[in-house]
């Protein structure tokens, strides 16, 4: 099936007075798909949505609806088109002095000339579809937040729109409700087949239900594509967005970011030649972290990384630097340290690990994660590069600590 | 020297800026009213919504308007009697009470009462709808919010105000009868006959013209203040709504009294 574009932005520019909000945005939204727009707060996501519904007009560039430019449409055509668009507000914007039934019925009563009976049938059908039959006569403030969301979606869908815009549908909800709302959107989207455009912060949950993702950054859209393409993109900006959640976790471990550390290593490497100084690199690998995450839990896995990070930081003080290199790898730089110094350092560290709470079997009352911490040391020389150092460290890996669930921490000396 | 020149300049600039924004605001209110007024008659009509507002603005105000009317009439009867008796013309009491009620007090006091009861709630209700994005929601549903919210209120006010005013007049005249005839023993035949003799159609119609004008002023100002709550510089959210309600009441009261003067001088 070939995908046909429903809405296309072509080099759209929007300014508010002196401030430029959109500087040449290109975006394609395909029919029958869920397109998610992500970006920082105030990056112009809502402005983008408002262009689709016609609340704002572009200063330059063009917006095409089903291939036809908005600019050239007559007023009647535009009105016709506007009726096919629904908008769901972040705070639902239900009419709080009307009952649930009246809320859902309002667009039909005001916009169509349907007889009252037909309206009643249609509204009741939607209400049943969204499992709201019990609260038909209640007011929005009398029902739960999740139900309010359902009422809002029922109201948006009652006119059978072909495109629905969701303005941050999950912001401010707890994780459980968040998933309920996202799955509700995905479920009904599949069932009814409308085109959905969503503005969201919920990375990465929202990717699971999206067919396409667009990133808005610095007044433009530097990336648009499928979530898989997004995940596999090498673009640092894109990576930054996907890692949004992990970066919080990294902050908790007290570790530096990977680019910072790479910069530091390059700096040290360039010094070797000039000042005859040396340094060592230690790569820590937590084996089976994936397994722990799966079997024991996300928090336990995170705690292990956090503990190792904190130990390293405490032990190194200000002289060394550590960063999370990948999911289960931590890279440490020890300046002015040769191979024997680094070994000594590891030995000390292993001693300390023995006492840490995270490495005691009794911390895990039900499921005990058995894991190994391995370390590889390499001393830098003047011919080394960043890549070669890491490769060597990987080949030198030795177990330095091991949690055995019956005996507690066992330290192997290397 | 420069300073002396700059001061009056700054003053004029300040006054000019204030005046321009005042005129701009007047224009905005006028456009707002015309949009609302035109949509009373645009198809499909909204009789249900207008009736609902007539119930709220009109029917529910009957009690307060009756009470105020009764006591106003009674006070007029007392005061009028003791003034007229000095000239030995207490027989004119009926005419004095009826004319002052029909021409002035009826429309003005009715309007003030309705401002307090219905005008404030108009501003508050529309204001809350604005800050909770309900008006934006109407916009995105392609429902004209002015037509949906403001037109029924203007229409209902135009229907209710003259009716409430007539009620006020009748009860006020009865109040004058209570104090004048029952308490102070003026002959009731003289009281009512004087009313019959002195009141001409123009007195009654001028009162109705006034009440129509007040209906437009009150419903427009109160809706306008609520509708543009979000543009106020003073406060946001709940504070904004409270300020909008306050200024709706204050502005419409002042405008009703000012318009009363202008209309009186035109209609007399």
C-alpha cells in the first residue's frame, strides 16, 4: 500500500513579532498513521499543531492538505476541511457545566442539522464504545481523570473526523494512566483509522504507538521518520532525544556523559607526546545487566550501575573521570597512572565493593541477581587512539567482583 | 528648558495613548456587540439557549426585582407625602410616585439589580470557560463562541429587561399605595386617578427605550469582560476571572447611569 500524504508543510515560516518560531519547517503527515512530534518545551510544537487546524496562518511557505495548498482554498472549502479536523486539548477542555452526554453531543448539535434522535443514537454508540454508559448524566468534575480523557476523545471522534490532533495527551499523568491513554489512542486509531498527530514528551513510550516521529529543534524539523529509523540514527541530536530518559539515570549515577569523557581522553592522548606523561583507562563491564533488568527489575539494575558509579567517584576524587559508556559499561580515566597503579586502584575498589549495600545478598529478598563485574585495564602510549584503547581494555577483561547469592560478595584478586 | 518642554509632551503622550486605547476598546466592544447581535438572528436559531438565559436573567430575577420595587415605591410614598404635604398637595402623590418610577427609577434600578445578580455571573461563567480553554475548544470544533455564548445572553437580556422593568414599575406603584393610602390615609381613588391623569404614553415608552439600552449595555459589557479575561494585564487564572467580574459590574453600573442621563436628555 502506498502511503498518501495527508498534510504537508513546505518550508513554513512563522514569526510572532520579532520572534521566529518556525524557520522553514518541512513535515509530512501520512494518512491513517500516528505521527508524533517531539521537542523541548517552547520549541513551537503547539504552534505547529495550530497551523494544521488553521488557528494560525504561516508567514511564508505552504501547507498542503491532500495535495492542495491551503492558500488557494475558498472559504467554503476551508470550512469543509476544518470539519474533518478534531483537536484534543491537554486539559481536555470539557464543558464543565454540561453532562457527559451533552459534551459529546455538542459538536453534532451545533454543527450539523441531524435530528435529535439520530444524534442520540450516534452519541450513545460512542459513549458505549468508550465504556462511559454509567456516567452519561454526570458532570465532568464528578468523574475520574481517565474517564474525562475518554469523554474528550469521544467528543473529538463523534463527528467522524479524518484527522485528530493531540496536544500533549499524557502530560502530567502517572505512568499507569499514561499507558492507558496511549493504548486507548492506539486502540481506537486502529479501529477507526483516523490520522493522528500527537505532540508529546513521553519518550520512549510514545514511540511504541507511533508510525512516524518528527523532532522539532531550533525552529526546524531535523529528523522525521519511523521510530526504528529514529532509534538507529547516529545523529547526536536524535540520540540526545532518545536518551532523554537515560540521561536522568546517568545524572543519578554521578557519571559524566560519554562525549565529555571522550573529549578528555583525546586531550590526555595529545599530552602523552608532549609531556611524557602516561595515563590508564579502565573499562568496567557489568555482566548480565540485561538479565537483571529483565528478571529482577529496572530499579535493581539501575542501582547497581549507580553504586559502581558512586564508588568510583568516591575513590577517584577529582583526579579521575568516569562515564557511562554504554548500557552496561563504565569507562574510567586515571591520569598520571601506569599499569601497576591502576591495578592497585582496582584492588582498593574491589575491597570497597564488598561492603556496599548493593552487593549484599540480603538487599534482594526475593530474587537475587547474580552478576559479575569485570574490569579491563590498559595503559596508554603515544600511538594509542581512543578506539584502540577501548578495544584493548575489552580484551583484557577480568572478573573483579562477583555477587553470589549465598556467600555474599566474593572478591577475586587480579 | 528642555525639561519644561518635555513634561507637557510626556503628559500629552500619556493622555493620547490612554485615549487611543480607550477608543480602540470602545470599537472592540461595539464589534463584539454587533457580532453577538447579528447571530441572534442567524440560522439555525437558538431558541432553546435564549429561553434558558431568559429563565436565568429574567425569571430568576423576579424575586429581587419585586422586593426592590416594593421598598422603592414605599419610600417614594413616604418621602413624597411629607414633601407634598408642605405645599398642601398630597393628592399629587400618585403622579409623583408613578412618574419617577416609570421614567427613571424603574429602568435604572432594575438594571442595577440585574447587573448584580446576572451580569456578574455572566462575566464569571464566560471568564472561567475562557481560562479553562473551553472557548478555544469551541473554536476548534468550528462552533462560533460568540454565537454560542454571547448571542443568547444579549437576546435574553433584550427580552427580560423590559419585562422586569414593567414588573418593577407596577410593584413600585403598589408600594407607594401601601404607604400613601394605607399608612398615611390618602384617598386611594385620588392616588390612582392622579396616576391615570398625569402619565402619558411617552413616559412609559421612554422607560422602555431606556431598559432596552440598558439590556444591551449590561449583557455586552459583562460578556465582553468575561470573554477577554485572558487578555487582562492584571491577573491570570482565578484572579483574572475575579477582576473581570469586578470590572464587569463596575463598568456596567457606571455606564447604565451615564447612559441614563444621555437618554433622558434625548427623550425628554
